[in-house]
C-alpha cells in the first residue's frame, strides 16, 4: 500500500479529520503505519479515543475502500491527496486542509486567481443582479469563480460565470455521487463541460449534513484569494465563509445593501468590521494589484486611453458604438441597446469588457457612464 492510498482510506474512517490525522502522522511517521498498528498504540495518541482507535483498526471491514475506488473510477472522479502535485496550492496553505479532494472536471492546482462568491439562498433582484455582474466581471478579468452550488447567490454566480465563457468551481457539502441539491445536477454538468470542476472532500456517497456545510465553506475560502459576500442575512452561512477567510488570512469583500433589507444586514455588518465595500470587480482587483502575478492585463491602474501601451487590443465596431452613445451622458443598458442595435445579452458582455479596460463604469440601476478619467477622443 502507498501513502497516497492510505490517505484515501483514512479519509473514509468516521471520526478522522485533517487535525486528528496530522497528529497521527506526526506520531507514527507516515499514513501507512497508522493502518498497521494496534488499538493500544493508536489510543496512546492524544485526542484518539479507544472507540476511534477500534474504528481505525477495522478499516478493512468498515471503510468499503474497494467500492469507493470503483465508484470514483466509474464516475470519472479523480481523488487528489495532500501529497499529490495536483493538490491546490492555495488550499494546502490552510491549517485544516482536506485530507483528500474528489474532483470531477478540471482543477488547476497552481491557479491563484480564484474569487469565492457566496451569499444567501433567499435573494432579492438586487442580489441576483450584483451576483451576475460581479461573477461575469471576474471571468472577463481572467479569474475563476468559486462557490457552493447552493440555491440563491451560489447558483447565480456559477451560471453567470459559465454563461460568460469562464471557469467556475463548485465545492459540495456532500459526496460527488450525491449532487446536492439535486435540482443543480444540470448546472454541475455545465460547470464541468465549460472547463471548470465540481469538488468535495467527502467520500462519493456521503450525505450532506449540518456539519458538512461549514466544512465546505472553509474550502471555498481556502481555495480562494478572497471571499466576496454579495447578499446575506445576519445569520447567513455566508458569514461563516467570511469568518474562515479571515482566519485563513484571506481578504473579505462585501456588497453594500439597503439598510432596511434584512438580506443586506450581513454584508453591511461585514463592511463595518473591515470588509472591503465592493461595488464592482475593480474593487477586488485593486486589493491584489501589488501582488506578483496579479498585475492588470494591458492597462495599468490610472492610465488614460492615450497612455496605454501598443499591446492593448483595439476597440471593435460594437465597442466604439457603445462609447459613442455614452459620450452623451449616463445611459441605461436598454437605451444603449436600442441606439446601437446590439442585443442585450451581447451588450452586457461588451460592457463588462469595457469596464475591465477601465473605459466605462456601471452605476446603480444598470446605468452606465464613461470613466471620468478617460479623454474624449472617440471618432
């Protein structure tokens, strides 16, 4: 047996988590040794009860490891352990990193440009619009959207990322053999087909429970450079994700909401506590401009149109039409669509791209305006 196989088997033992396993590995030297020693030897380790020691020693009879390996293989799921090169670099940094990650799809272990976008299951139209806008903006900026495949903000963020042609990763609170909620099986399939992934730290047929969702939340924040809370009540599970992000020394962002909206109280509270108030994805990018590998593509912060380098892509005909309309002043997306003849869906994508190029800004109510620093030389 290899150490890799031992990690997968130990992940199947009820009662074994990242912290306890680390204690066992520190004591016995390697994971394979843990599966060879006696109950007495195991229970001598601090934090390992006699009951758990007995459970570990019965791994051949109780874990169903052969069935687990078979299920994963038949489902096209790859099991990645902490000692594998494919294990996500960012996730490995957290104190209680998962023992294993089950992956269906493509997960780039070295990609650091991940943003967690989370929020309430019960959302307002404002929350939905902001989740779509920020998720699509993240995609156009070259970031991967991480969320939890739940109803509400999570599903909106995943779908917006896929619709924008980007990658997104769904972190589940149960096994990949039991996609939860079942209503999102189709969305999970789209995520995988678009080059993203659906992942979990739980065995294939593990049923999600009250404890597994907070565990899922720490993975969302752990695999992300920052966590963005779009809309959340004061007791929302999204605030748990934000708490994990802070503990993991990651940045927390929050979208402000109306003071009289119960679904905005969680975000407003986060902002009071120091989370960065976020109105556009530009606010996220500003936090990471100074880090190596996170420089803005093509445009340096604060540049005007004339100051950009020669490698900035030229504006297309549609983009020029949009800017010409905005020259007249702040304008709604519907008006721009009507005056340019650009379909609403395509228009939104173009607007996002222009925002990333720092040529336009979006105001509340889907109103757009030229970036004030941009010099007016549109022909």
